[in-house]
C-alpha cells in the first residue's frame, strides 16, 4: 500500500480481510523492495492512480510500491482508476503508452459511477477481469498467432413468435475454453446461443438464436480459423413450420419436427487444415460412440462426457484423438478447459 492508499483504507483492514501480510514501508525489512520483487511471479497494481502510473513511466521510486516495481523484471499489470478527465489527460495517456510499449499490461478501466459522482470511463476493472488478466500473465503463449473459434450455449428453434424448443446448456464449458484459449495467447472468437454462465472477459462474443443462424455465423469464420471447437448444444430438430401468430390453446397440439443442419459434419467436410474439436454427450458406450463420431465427422479431437456431468459437481470425460484416449476428472469445467486447451496447443504446434 502506498502512503496515500493508507489514508483511504488502513492496512489492518487489508491484512484482516485478505489474510495476507501487507507491506507499507521498509521499517521491518531494509531490502523489502528487492525481496518482494524476487518473490513475485506476477505483479498487479490495482487500483493504480494516475500518479503512480506516471511515476512508473518515469522510473521514479519514492515509496515501497514504486521501488518494488523498479526492482521487478517479471510480468507487471496495472489497473488504472481515475476521474475520466484525469485519465484522458495527455500527460497520463503518454505515460500509459510508454508503459504499454515496455510490455506492461494495462487493464483498462470500465464505464461507471466514479468517486467524484460523475459517470464515465475510469472505474476500476471488475474483480473478474483483474483475476482473468493475472491468469493471462501467468500462462505461456503456445497458441500465439492462432485464431480459435468456439461455439457454445443452446440454440432455440421457434414454434411461434414466443415459444421455442431448446435445452439446458449453460455455456459454461465453452466460455471456460474461451477464457483459457486467451490465456494461452490465442485470438478468440465465440459464437454463442443462449447461455446462463458468466461471459469470459476480453473475448469477442457473437450471439445467435437458431441452429441455422449458428451455421451461417460459423461458416463465415471457419476459413480464417486455425482451431474450431464446437461446444454448443444445438437442437437436432426444429418445427417444420414456424407459426406467424401465437398458437391458441387447444386440447392437443402436434408438432412435426425436421432435422436441423449438422454443423460439425459440415465443418468436417469443408476442413482444410483447421484443427476441429467436437463434444459428445453419451449415455452408453461412451468411448466407442465418441470414437465413431470422431471418424464419421472427420474431427481431430473429441471430448466425450457421460450424461451424469450435467448435474454432477465434478467434470469427467475422455479426451479422444486418433492417437489414443485420456480419461480426466476435475472439480470444475475451468480445470477441464485448461487440460483440453493444453492438449490442443500441443497437437497444433507439432
Ligand atoms: C478523495 C480522493 C479520491 C481520489 N481518487 C483518485 C483516483 O481514483 N485515481 C487517481 O488517479 N487519483 C485519485 N486521487 C488523487 C490521488 O490521491 C493523488 O494523485 C495521490 O498522490 C495518489 O497517490 P498514490 O499514487 O501514491 O496512491 C484522489 C484523491 C482524493 C483526495
């Protein structure tokens, strides 16, 4: 904490709430700045005042924080927070540019109500974005230069203007894959149907409603992609006709369904060097059925999940390629996503 930060919040509050020791000066340790700089694998300053970021740009070390930053040669991240006019000040912007040129990651502030009660750009990035950038900084970049296209979520097939057929897909797996792919250096684009999971920060997400719309969006992006991961839960059938008016209530209602296009199969046919990954949720003969799908749809990798993962607290499955299969069990989909993306990176760099 800088001396000014301590005027806002005392270090005892920080120490108690975080459960970690808080450093403020050199009173306990004469070489605190050197020791802290050697100790850290990643260094995040949040919030970072325009004063502190300008000092960093000039190489000024006048307190423990700025001196530690001078002594640090790992990944440095700053999350500025300031009044909009202060942040846009040309001197501040020039200092930010200098820091970026030197490889400092600037986590841009967000739009919102600021301490001065004005509304504008200058609000400290959300905790979710801060943590995501720390993970980004901590990971190697084996997917640098690669474009990764990911689909996720559920599509809707409309019966009439207000009713539809859909499924329970949350989009969590696809969003986790997108998060991790960004950490590994990829340029990521997500095409999502309907989702309830939290969106990954700093990732471009295009929304679609129906399977047909998803097919169009995927085909538009497919040629320029290096890796394509089809994780969406698309409807296999849609009503043969979509009623223009809301259907009136009656005793029985029969819907005739027709097959929707098989996006994955279409991509398998068009594939020219893209690394294509599919997902298979199976209730029986898990590996056998998934392996058959891998061949039939011309995929490079398939992730087979047993039906139970939908409600289970853990995430289990098999990662299958032509070379073999690996079983995995993790507590969260984010950990599974890391495991899967690491394998994708290995197989696309060789
Ligand atoms: C109430 C109050 C709120 C402030 N908020 C900010 C802020 O959000 N961002 C900023 O860059 N400076 C802000 N300032 C100005 C800084 O306090 C001043 O630049 C200070 O020198 C920053 O010191 P530090 O970088 O060592 O923490 C604020 C000042 C006051 C009195």
